[in-house]
C-alpha cells in the first residue's frame, strides 16, 4: 500500500518548481546544497533545469548544471532542455547548456532539428 506524500514536501516541491520558472538561482542553490535532488521532476517529467532553461534563466541553469543536473534529461514529451531553450530563443541558456555538455541530438525533436525548424543553425554550430 502506497502512502500519501507529506503535504509539506509537496508544497516545497511546488515552490522549487516556481523558483526554477522565475529564476531564483540563490534559493535553488540553497535547497540543492541542503539535499534536494537536483533532478527533481514535476508531474510532466520537467526537471528544475528544464523549467529554468525554458523560461530563460541562465543563472538558475548554471547553478543547477554546476550541481550535477542532467542537462540531457528529457521530459515526458521527449523534449530536452536544450531544444526548449532553442525554441524559446534563449541564446545565453543555449550557450550555458552546451558548455555543460548538452547533446544536440537528445530528445524529440532534437535541439539540432529545433534549430533547423526555427532558422537558428548558429545555435548548434
């Protein structure tokens, strides 16, 4: 029999996902350093890094990647953080993810395919 998760932990997780969306790098760093899993995922399989990347928060992306976040982890739809950043036109985030080893061919569509679709081959050269 499965037990219900602690409501306080669920609330904390929701706050951290919001912090990733709004780019609160300092708060994310503090919680990761205190033991929060760096690859914490929401119900759709989005990691903190995916949310920070998609919303264009380079500082948060850097903090998470430096703490070991998987820059190639895809969400439940097969989307990678790099492809999401390319889709949103977040050049600085693309640069940061690539510096941390993001795979141009991970996910569906891949970052390479996404760059081609949106006429941004410069982001994958």
